[in-house]
C-alpha cells in the first residue's frame, strides 16, 4: 500500500502571448482548472499504476474543494482521509504560460497550510510494515514529521520528496531527514540540502545519506537519475523520448517509485520504473493528465 500525506490544489492555468511585466495586463486564452499539488499528483501517479493508494490532504469548504474531491474520486482515490477546513480556501496555483513555454506560478497554499497532525488521527491504522508513506513539502513540516514518526512506529518505509525546499532550509529538516528511508530530490534541491557546490551527483547522493536517509535518489531530468544506498551508487540512464512538457515528470517519478517499492520491488528496480514513468509524463502536456497508467508503462518499457 502507498499512503500519501500532502497537498491538494486546484491549478488555474491560462496561456498568454507573453508573460506580463509588473503593472501590465495581458489578455489570455480561456482559463483551465485542473487538479494539482505535489501530494495529489503523486497519489494519482501511484494509483494509476495500480497501487492500493490512500491520500491524506486538506481542502477548503469552497467550490474548488468540491472540484478537488470529485477529481480524486474519479481517479479511484477514496475521500475518507480528505479533511475540509471551514472558512479557508482550497489551495490554488495560478499558472501563466507563454507561447515559448516559459511560465510563472503563484501558489496560494490555503487549506494545505492547515493540514495539521489532527488530520492524521486515522493514519496509524493505515500503516503496516509493507506500506510506503510518501511525503513532500507543500504542507507544514511539523505534519510531515508527525506522519513520518507514525510510519516509523508501524515499521513502514518513508519516502520524502523534499520539494519545494524552503529557502533557507529550516532546522526541522535535519530531524525529518533522520526519519526518512528514501530521499528523492532534483539537482537544485540536492545542492541546497547538502550545502556544497558540486556537480558530482553520485558523490552528492552518497553524501546526503549521512543526513539520515538509508537511500538517496537524485533525479537529473533528461540525464536520468542516480541513487545511493548501502550497496553503493548506481546511475540510471534516462529513457529517450521526445519531451513536449516536463511538468509533472518529478511527481510521476516519485509516484512510480513508491508504487514499485510497495509492490515489493528493489530500490534499483523502483528507480528504473520511476525513470520510465518520468520520461513518459514528459511526452504529454499537463501534470496530472500526463501521468501514465500501468498499461502505458508496460507498453513503453516493452518498446
Ligand atoms: P523535477 O521535475 O522534479 O525537476 P526531473 O526533471 O529530474 O524532476 O524529472 C524526473 C525524472 O523524469 C528524471 O529522473 C527522468 O528519469 C525523467 N525525465 C525528466 N525529463 C526527462 C526527459 N526530457 N527525457 C527523459 N526522461 C526525463
């Protein structure tokens, strides 16, 4: 089983001829409302790949909250662990994309900032030694830490995608990292967490293990990924694809990695599947809409 504790947003996207400068008004296309947020994306990614997936998140008591609930239900994610926070707006990401694919994003966390440990009362009962808990950093760090502690008590593994990484990195991160089994970061996050300037990703992955995680995975975009564990460091080549939109590649990677680990596969196999799912997500527009199903992934890996 995969248990995700994280953010749920409604993404409001609009295409514009050029990004507005301060004070400027630009006319855009019709607005598109889509479910998003790293927690929601990663839960949907794991679910589409066939994992028994539960999602703990908070939405507001507004229309967007109802939209988010409906979208998750349509993906087969039970609403049981979605908390509705009264008087607070659902998290929203305002995304503006120009014709060159450049974007600006404003995130209003709303109810995600109110996902406190009270909302995790049912979490311990969902965790056992074969469960994989998946966390990101779009909810309060204290809630991530509480969730990770529950997982430790249950003997479940903890996967932390340390994104987005706050600047500066808060002191609580050091405590959280000691409760993590598999840390997943991209290049920028790896550099800031380690605090050393280097492009030796293998050394960096191995070095991040000294912060607590038994294993560390650094995703390298079109150059694949590298993982370090007690056995050593392994580089994974990217699957060659014609990328059209890299949004959601990281979430696709994390969801697939978690689903694979929950399925009993080894870390190298899980990273390999993550790379395949990440690559596949770049071949389609959008974030959640681009996440592959199990059939998509099997077909892709067979070619
Ligand atoms: P993030 O979006 O979090 O920065 P990455 O860009 O590193 O994450 O992408 C996550 C994973 O998706 C990578 O490790 C890689 O396996 C895959 N991926 C991303 N971009 C490409 C690409 N252009 N071609 C092939 N695989 C890709």
